[in-house]
C-alpha cells in the first residue's frame, strides 16, 4: 500500500511539513506495512518559500531590502542549490502587512524590493525563478521592480521618474539597455491565481486598489496612468500584455513580468506541484492525505488541497483523497465535487481559536483525526476484500 501525504500549512499553527509529518505518523501506525511519503504543500502564496525549501533541500537567504514605503525591511528568498533556483514571495518585500493601515496609499508604494531580491538571487547563480505575487501593497505596474533590475524610465523632458505607483503617470520613455544581462538567461515562473486584465472595471486599480488604501478618485487616476503606461510599453517592446489573464495581478506586476521579462504566468499550485515532483510519487498511490487550516468554497476554486487532489485523480481513479482541516465552513462541501472524497475537521472539544492553534493541541487533534479517518478507510477496504 502507498500513501502520499501533502498538507498545506495550518497558518499560525503548523507548518506544511509539521502537519504532514503528524498525519504521516498516524498513517504509519494504522498501516505499518505501507509506504508513506510526505511532501510539503503550498499554492504560490504565503508558505511557498518554506514548502519548497523543505521539499527540495534548499535554504532560506535573509537580507534587508527596500520595503513598499521605501524604508528598509527584513526579507528573504528560498535558494535551491541543486536547481540553481530561487523561490520568492513578493509579499516578503512589498506585501500589504508591511504597510500600517494609516499609511496605505498605492500611489506611495513600490515593488523595488522585489527587484532587489531577484538581483540577490541572480548574484547567487540562480537562473530559474518561482515567484508568488499574492498579497501586494502596490499598484506600480512593476515600475519599482524593473527599476531595481536596471530599467530606466523618464518623463517627457528626459528626467528619471520615481519608482512608486504615483510615478507611473509621469513615464514617457522606456530604456531597457541597463537591465541586468543575466535576465536574458533566466526563466521566470510567476504564481498567479487571478485572471484580471490590467485596466478597466476588472483591472488592478478598480478591483484591488481600495483594499490598498485608494479612494475612488485615486482608483480612476491610477487606472488612466497604468493604461497609458501599458500602451507605451506595448509600443516600445512590441509585446501585447494588458489583456493577458493575470496582467492585473499584484497591481500590474503580472503585466510587467509578462511584457518586460517574458515570464510565464501560471496557477500557483501547478507551479509548486511541478517543482516538488509529486506527480511521479502519486503514480501507484492508494491514498492521498491533504488539507489546510480552513476549508471553504475558496478551497474548491483551486487552492492547494484541491490542486493536489485533482492531480492525484488524474494519475489514477483508484486513489482516495482525504482532507483534514482546522475548521470547515458550510460551503466546504464544494470540495467533494473537485477531487476530495471526504474531509474531516480536527477539533474534538469546544475551545477558543487561540487554544486550537497552539502547536501541541493542533498536532494532537490532527493526529487523532487522521487516525480515525484512516481506521475508517481500513475498515472499508476490508469490507471490499470480503
């Protein structure tokens, strides 16, 4: 018998690796003869660096970069020496939590620090990049990142413009001669789980600007500026990108990666699963244990547990996919139509959220629930054989 364990982190409680090993220990007790493999899991957002570093024998490189408000912040990226690859979460350099609520204004924020992370990885020899772009505080259409990488943007008089969202409107000339030469050798894979175009009612300014501190007047101003910037970029580079699905991700960062750096925009879970090589392990498996901290309808829309369950079902119809979760909302049953055969919340007694998220408690509850689900699976298997 072969069991694959791939559980996303229970955020604020258990890492993906800790959750996976806990469930695996239950699997080994119930099925001592089974082959059990554990894979970390993430969907391109928070936890992706940790998951891929743990799964591919990498290391976390820590450094200070320019934060979204152009003040230094402590940041990091994952370095995978065997693959000469870097794993980056843009939120570590330009994420919304790095901006105090009273200072939120996407005209003042920049992705410059993301470019600095990429440069640091290039200096380490990285030529493959996996970059998650969720959770941004920015709406600069990649202006900051590209400036850090060596691109030059100037106004109508030829003067250099700044690097924030508010500076996009001033750009009239684009010069890419100074881009770091190693970028020509790089393959950049961007984890992008939204399909918004760059501009208009479904674009980055209108859809995501308000949560980053923009008023309606600011939203309209930024949308006009980004539309003009995109037209200039497309004319200069000969690459159309404003209407590419995901162009509006992270305040236009998806557009910048696609148009300026020829990056591939791909669903985050697909990127992570490809990098981990879990598809090969799923071949011949009988049971998949997956899960996450909170299961709801969003899980069914392509988050990590459903992503790995769908991959498992594509490999073999005989695989049973069981999910474990810290809690489940009433609409979580949507996952049963997306590859997960059954899910089990792990709480056994009434308790506060803080109590449930204590590591020791979470481990105990997860292992006990995993054991019970596995005992049920074993009993069902015995009935089938009988």
